[in-house]
């Protein structure tokens, strides 16, 4: 692969639109709770648990920010302020009766519109399901975080069925990047990332099947953790390359991400095994490799923008000065990844229970994927799964020579809104692969990885690195991210 400078992304047509309101807008932020803007999620949680601020005041604050900023950014498909405030009142009453309840007591969050939350519609970003009835019960992940004391304020914007690495669909405004609203916030957890980066939420749970937590985190300057396959109890536990999607947190810093991640793990007390490590920010001495090799090359021309290379260089240098052994990783990926990943990725659409007559309502990319998937024979799919399984085993063997492997996250700056969707579907998909040439491979390998902001360029864009760990190292990766925050702040 050849690092270089990419040409400026094509300008996309600006889509102006706001959220779809179903309930009364929130009241103004509570004047009795000033200064909430400057608090981290962990500080807010501690203030809530100590009774220094009410869940109602915190919820009103974040709803007020969302009411102000969402029309520009399209982070939420729908806000549910009345339901959120009722939940906050209930939590405040429980606090008065029995004290703090759950590790996230009173903290607002929002699930992407792929996850069922009782009383909210799940549209999957699609015209096919845009008028689906409201869910009657929580998805297991939503239930776990609600048990931990969180409350849901709405549903965040996703692309149709969560397939692309941007967050544009045909039923709502696109999720725009708070660093430059003309550009994408990434995807498919782009709405959640935009909401966190713009201060509409303290943090957000996401899902990642090919980079859908790490890509928007990098695009918006956040920390985003992709756990290893089957680590979060509410995720599918099938250890197969066809099981690509896991749940993970997006947050403004590593400690906040650890707080949410531990709640996703569940268990008594909720503090789990990650937050203390992130607070201590002491990952131990590590053998760290760095690489710009991508499995999409040479099938696709992978060209890195200069800041992507600069961020990788800066991160490696800072960790080397911190006493870690940092070396260039000698990685040589087996051929065929682009072909086999596309087969496995698109085949997932055949498992979506589409109603009769749904095809004409699909967007162009989903329709293209469905056409491809329906053309695969069982033998073709089985062969691709087998080859991708062998590819993953070989790649994991190579990465195992290091405790952590660093790569870029994005190859170039987030494109303008409309850049991807203006292309024919096959070209759209290839541009997405060239934009994000390092993320999907980690899902195929089933390893944990974290996106960490490193630098801002002259235009104000954030550039991140991806740290890929060994199985079961989510806690150490969060500690490493916290240590990198310290090193890069100096």
C-alpha cells in the first residue's frame, strides 16, 4: 500500500431537515444545575450518586442541548423527552427511597435506531419499517443498561439496516459531523457519535459490524471501543466470521467509555473490570506494532491522507517515549479478503425479515446488496466463509507477535454529505472500503480494538489511531487509550 495524499472529497448536496417530533419539546436546562456542559460522564454519574444533582436536571440539560443542536446535525431520528423526564423522575424518587441504583444512575443515553427500546419505534433507517409499531419490550442490551440506571432520550440516526459507514437514509435528515456539518459523522453509529460530540449525550452505546463504532468515533473525535466477539453478554455468542457485530461504547474519553462498557458487561455493582484500569491509565509495558498494511490492497487502491500517517507516527512515537517497545509490524495479509468479506457482509441482508413487497422501498445500496446476496449459492457462501475463516486465523497469528497493533482508522477526512449516496451502489461500497480500510478486518478476526483521537489538523478535523488487542484485552485497551490521552495532552 502507498501512503499519500487523497484529493478533496466531492461536495454533496446539503439536506436540510430536523428531527421528527412525537412529544412535547424539553423544558430549558435547569438553572439550579449550572456547569453541566463541562462535566464528564463519570463526573456526572458521581454527582448523581452523591445527590448533588438530580436525574431530572441532568436529563433536562441534555434534552435542551439536543433541541438546540439536532436540527442542524440530525443526530436523532426521534426524541422522546416526556418519556425520558418521567424515567428521570422515577429514578430521583428511587434515590430518595433507597439511594443510588445502578452504576449509571440517572445518566441519559440513546440507542441507535436498530435497537428496540420499549415505547419507541425501531425504523432501521428504512422506508420498509418507518411506520413499524412501537416496541413493547427492550432489546437485551437496552434492558441491561436500563437496569444499570440509564435512561433513554430517543433513537439516533442510522443508515438503512446499519450497512454503510455513513449515516444517511431515506426517512430522516443525515447525521452530520459536529466538526464540520457539511461532512458525514460516519456510521453506522453516526447519530450517536454526533450526539456525543455535540454535547447532546454524555456517551452512547453503539454496535460495530465492520467499524460502526470506531469509524464515527474517529470521524467525530471520540473514543470508540469494539469489544471482542462474544464478550458482551447480550451479543450473539457464535464464534464465526459470519457473526461480525458486537456492542460497544462511544464517549469523549477513555474513562467514560469504560464506565459505559462495564455497564454493558452487567453484573452486581456495575463497576466491572475496565473502569479502574482506565482511571489508573497504566496499561503496563507493551510490545506494540504499527502498520499501514490493509487487507483490501491490492484489490483496491488504498491511499492515506497525510494526517492519517501523521497521527499513526505521533501515537507510535509517544508510546515509544513512554517506555513501550514500538516496532513496525511485518504484516502480510493473504489475498482474497475484499472478495470474501463482501460476500459474507452482503449475505447478512438475506437474514433480515423483509415483508412482502419491500424491495421497491429499499435504498439503492441495500437493494444492490440484496441482489448480490440472493445470487449466492450455498456452496459459494460456504466457500467464502471457509476462506475468510482461514484468512482470520492467519491474520490473528501474525498480530499475536505483538500485544497491540496500531493502524489508522480512516484513510481520509470524512466526505461531504451525499458523497457516497451519489455514486452507483458498487462504487459507493468500494469508496466506503477505501475510506475505512482497517476496521472490518478486526470484526472478521473477532478481536477487540479501540479508536483513540491523536491530533487535529489545520482544518479542525480529528485523526485517530486504532489499537487492536489480543482476545480479552478490552480493559487494557481502555487503559492504553487513557494513557495515550495523557501523553498526547502534554
